[in-house]
C-alpha cells in the first residue's frame, strides 16, 4: 500500500513537471556571481569580505521562476520530481542522497527513486576551497540550501561534520524541521568561534549523513560561506508563546534558537521574542518538570514573524546541548593573570560578545565593543533579548550591537548622528553604561530621557580623592558601582575616571580595557541579579 502511494505521488509530480516546467534563468548579481556557475569566490561584496559558493543556484537543477529568489526566505520553492543526478553538478549538490547506513526501506519518494537508480546516491560532502590570504576570521556564516529533510516526519537523525569535526549546531537544526515534499529553503548557520580555524584553513568540507538507516532521501542545492559578513543584513525577529498542557500561557520557560546559544525567557503571558538570522529557524522550549518542545518557522530578513504556540507537557525533559563546548580554549588570545578567573566565568555565562571572542583582552575597549558587553549584561539581568533600533540614527556605524544598545537606552551618540564606534571608552563611561543596563532591567518606566526622575538606593562609599575629576553626569553611576563592589579604585583612593595627567596616561587609566569590562560585567551580574 505504501509503495502504491509513493508511485501515485511520483506519477502526479511527473505530470506536473510536463505541464508546468520551471525556467532555468541566467541570473547574476554582485553578491553571488553567476548563478549558473558551480563554484564562485567573491571578495568585498555588500554582504561579506569573502563569499565562497559550491553548487549552482538553480533549485536542484530545475531553476527558479523570474520573481523567485531563495535568499529572501519569503517562500519555499517546489520543483519537478524525480530527477537524475545532473551532469557537471558540484559534488554533493543537485542529487538525491541517503545516509551511509541506509537499510533499503523506502519511506519517501526520494528513497524509492534511489532504489531504482543504478548509480546509487550515498551522501557526499560539499567542498569549498578558497584563498584566505590577508583575511582574519572575525565571524563566519554558512548558508545551506536544503531540500526535503524530514526528520520530524520519519524519525531520522542527521549528523554534520566540518572538516571531520562534529557540528551539532547544524545537525540539531536539520533534525527539527520537516520539508515534506520536494522543496528547497535556505538555512543560515552562524559558525561558532571554535571552528574559525577550519574556516581560516582555506578548505572546508561539509558532510551531512543520516545515521538510523531509514529511507529519508534529501538533497542540497548549494552551500555558501560568508566570512566577515555584515550581520545586520540577516537579522530577523520571531515572536511566539509557550503554553502548558491546559493551554495556559507559561511564564519563565526557556526558549533557545537551535544551532545557537541564543536563549530567552517567556514573559508573564508566556510570550517571547528572539533574534534570529534569516531563513528556516528552529526553536526549543523547556522548563523544569516538563518535556521539551520544538518547532520551526521561516523568517525573512528584516521582518518579524510569529511561530506556532510551543506546548510543554509534564514529564522528565532531556538535557539541552552544551554549547560552551564550542568555545573551549579559544575565548581569548591573551589576558592578564588577575583577570583569568572572572573571564572564565564570563565565558561560561556566555557574555563575551562575538566582537571580543578570541581577541587580546588586555587591549583598550572601544565604545562599540563595550556596547556589546552592556547588551549582554542587560539581557542577563532582564531575561529578555535586546533588539536593534529599526531606524539607525548614526551615520558612522551599522554595528548591530550598538543599535541594540541604543534601542534599549544603554548608549547615546556623541551627537545626534555620530556614535564614534572606534573611540576608546574610559572608566566613568563604563560605569555609566552598565548602570543604565541595571536601571533598564530593574526600574519600570526608566529611560535615558527621564533618567533624572529615578534615584538609585545605595549607601554611598567614601568619596574618592579625585572626585572632582569625575564628570557630574557619571558620579551616581561611579559610586553605585563602587558601593556594590563592581568597580574598584585604582589605588590611593583614586578612581581615575579618565586620563587627566601624564602619570595616569602612563598607567593606562585613559581607557578601560577589554578584560576590565568583562570582569565588571561578571561582578554586575553576580552582585545585582
């Protein structure tokens, strides 16, 4: 009976393919090159410093209609079926594949066709080769155009490796989506720091395998690697609600964007808002005493979409993926001995922003870098996700973390349209920005505009000897931080708010360092949360 149903499905699709053939359009654009080419490398596009693609952009060989674009993530694109492996296609693309453990039972139409295919269709790696000369990896993203992954439907289990290293940040997404039918869709995966050395090697092998042996056939249209990409280009927002078995909104549940460390807590009405990268995104909801729940949604770039309600049923849940594994050993390239213990805490808390990960933390911190730290502190204290401002007021930065910090009132520009992202931050500025994070997360109705209406409750410590050098707008923040053991003085009862003498300049009191910023961020969370 199952084989008959598969045969009827194949016949219907064959008829559809004859009646409504797709157009294989000759398309080229500055960010992707010629869509018909099987291998493309571009430098300094509007998206990234380096773009590398393997596989043509052609809907697994059939082409897209004139008004279709897989990168918008607006739709899913169906295509004729079945098909033979296309001659000349990049290895691992434009062909039906099954896992190496395949046992010969046909579950879907793809696996049924493979049984009739004398060539066979064992899964193959997609390989990228490129020149990394003069490029230091600051971030990286993989865009994988996937077709007919049905783990939810069939109970299959996919594993993914990058250059032989297990990459569950990709496989857990593939294992929690359901592309029933011959369709393609983009999955955008931000690569963790631990894999930057693989990206930097100039050769990347992406190998997807199915391990249960079940007949869940799948295909890949293309894989695209972006190195040092403009993250703000891909940001989307997903909103949803978590409910209990009775349908009641569930406050305090944890929702994680699969493939990432990005977690948020649900509010009093069970609601949550999560930042994602555009494309197909999957989510995990959990709470102690309940079985975890999963679902997925397509999020177009720059838009806000709603996911179906996530339901949690009473029971014993399974532990979540430990993503701290992907950061071991690479959290910083250099740091002072005195700071190491608290920097390790910062790493375990997940508050080292991407801009500082793997960097020399003894160096002075910029305004943009500290804005990212302040956002992490705010998110930890508030249990919510900071979203970037919709209309960027600055003409000197598009940094997504700066736009988040501005949107939640943690920072202001040096003028109406200038932020000065690369300017160094001094100690009184650091104290003020973090105090704002505390106010925003704990005082209802607080904003920068009405800051003067709210006074913090604390016992003021002894006045610093250089109190006269502390700016009037920073004094409350400086003494609040000192009173709570978050920022200490610099010796001889001095705070050294900024460099005002040659001696202070020589001692590097001109600016806060990256490690100082992370240490006070840890103390902020430990002492005030």
